[in-house]
């Protein structure tokens, strides 16, 4: 079974697919209300221990953290924090699950899934649309404003990560 993780300090998407490519677990691990880095890391570690008990994970794929600045995107502080958290969760995967994670860029994962993001569109929205159309029983709720509830994009991204690893 493959565990796909879309790691963030606010919500981490986690998807497990079985040996046939079926989704057997798809959750958003919400750490927004936790106060500090270590509380967030412990929460993720507890969730990893929980999935270890329920699923025989054989491979882990994690979205590669951003490597460079782009105008209008994350600040140096945000990139550093995310990189630290990505490293901490990577270590916990090794420690808790006994597996060294593989890393894949989001663009590469989308390409391997056959997802094309037209210029000027938001990748997360395109990915969610793709997942909604192609994954049976993928459900999510909308806010009062008609937007996907928090965690939806993280779950859909983690699905694409796991599937990209499954297909290769």
C-alpha cells in the first residue's frame, strides 16, 4: 500500500491506495488549531502510528517542498517553516513506518496523472476537478460561499501523489 502525503503546517492531506490502485484512506489532518511546530508534529506522528496499525504501508510519497522563490508566492519565512516541517514529517515516516519516503514535485505528479493545468488557472482547482471526475466516491463539502471546505485540496493533492507513485 502507498501513502501519499501533501504536507503543510496547517492541513496535511493523507491518502492510502491499495495494490490495485483503490483509495482505502483519504483524510485531511488538520493542525490549524495547534499552537506550535512540535504540537503539530506530534499530531502528525500520532496519525502515522494510527495508519500503521490499520494498513500495511510499503511505500511513502511526499510532495517535494518548494525550492525557490516566485513573485507573489510564499515568503522566505514560510518556505523555511514548511521545509522544516516537511523534514520532520519525513523523519517521522521513517521512524514510525520504517520506510524512507520518496519525493515528487507537484507538477511531476500531476503530469504523471495526465492532468494539464492551463496557464492562468489555479492548479489546486484543476486537480480537485480531475479527482472529482475520476475517483469514485470522492466526496467533499462546500462552504456557505460555495468554496471547497478546508482540507479538500490537500486530500485531492495527496490522492494525485499516491497515484503517481502507483503508476510508476
